[in-house]
């Protein structure tokens, strides 16, 4: 990234809520038409959304989704081109229909947890703070990490840690949790860490706990289920040659995105026509995922795990 682009990006970076990752790469991926209609399905701090709006004229429109109540503090005011939708992106199609937005030029999804969420102790997203076991993206929903840890059956806990955390000792983790909660509930992040501390590989404790909390977060928010629904609906709302730009932060998300963009399904089943051509609603522009530059990694460490994929609607 050259110095001019870096300066442009910094105009959107200095927010209390979140530092947008690979901002210029996302904008280039969207290939913005000034009078086009776009969707930011993960509004968050609004960094990506503001940058998109800067490239739209008076005919352009930006629809932004977010279910986190804290994101409402970042709304873009006094701009008729901006429409905020207080919903999960899993209901993309129905909500856009309500606004008669039938043909979308581009969709952007930044699937990462925001800096604000991670750095707010009471949300329970960080293993650095002793906080209530929460991990809810939508603070109004009932299910939180506390209910998962204290009420799920052992086999369900094992499934979560194995499937969503990709932890080889998922059976032992579930066993430890169930043994601890027989005598006292596990209500905080530190209580959970203390319960399973002996199972963490030596010198890899932080990575171990990050995978445990990732698994819980995915379960609490049904993140992979919501992602599948959004991707499927994106094929319905994008116009021909519309762009789908998705940034993921772990292999489970990235695998779903890659498979859907390439094959049109999540199982990587190659369905071909009579002539042997792959049948898929999208054509991948990025054969390999785009990663953040070394300059961005230095200024924003959370960009290091990001993988950006771009596809065009056939």
C-alpha cells in the first residue's frame, strides 16, 4: 500500500469503535459505481460504510445491517443515501425487499469482532478481562455463553469445541466444565479459564483460550448458520456483475465463503453443465485470498488473520 492510500485509509481508522481492516482493498473489490446501490452487512463502527458513501453520488444508496445495539451510536446522520437496518444479515433478502432494493451492485461483509466489542470487558469477548460470560452480538437475545457453559449437555459442549474451536482435546474440555459446574456455576471468563487451564498446551495458553472463546461465540450467535444464509441470499439480491466482498478471520468462515463463491454450495460439490462448465452463481475474482499489507499489520495487529475474497455475480 503506498503512502497516499495509507493516509486516505487513516481518515476512517481513528474511531473509538473499530479499525476497518483492508479498507482500500474492500473498496477496490466493490468496484463502486457512484450511482450504485450497496450493502454493508456488518456496519459496526461505520468505517467501511463512510468510505463507500464518499464514493457515491446523490443517486447512490447504502444499506447497512447490524444487530449490535452499540453500533447504533455510530450511525451516519443527515444523509438520505444511508439506510440503517437493525437486523441480522441472515435476513438480508427480506429486509432489502422492504426497502424495494431489488438489484444491488455490491455487498461487503467484514466478519470480524469489532475492537469495541473486544475491548469492552462486560461483553465478555476478550480473555484478558474477568467479565460475565456473555459473547452475544445482539445483547437483547436470551442465549449467552453463560447458558451454554452451564446448561448444555457434555456431548453438545464437546461438539462445539471440536467443530467450532477445532480443539483436539474437546472431550476433556467438556468433561472439566461439567465436573466444575456440579459444585458451582461458571459465570465469568476467568472462572472458565481456571476450569480448563490444565488442558492448555504449554506456552500456547493464549491461543488455546482464544479457540475456546471462538467456539462459544460461534455457538451463541449462530455465526456460521447466519453466514450461510447471507451468502445464499446474496446471490438473489445482487444484479449481474454485482460484487460480493467478504473478509473472514478464521478457517471455518473462510472455507464457507470460498466454497460458496467457487461452487455455489458449502460442500465444495462441483456441479457442471453439459459442456463441463462449473455451475455457480458467482465467478471468483480472487483465486487466493487477499491479505493485509505488512504496513497495516504493524498498525493494526487484528488485520493479521484477515482473508479477503471477492466474487462477481454471473
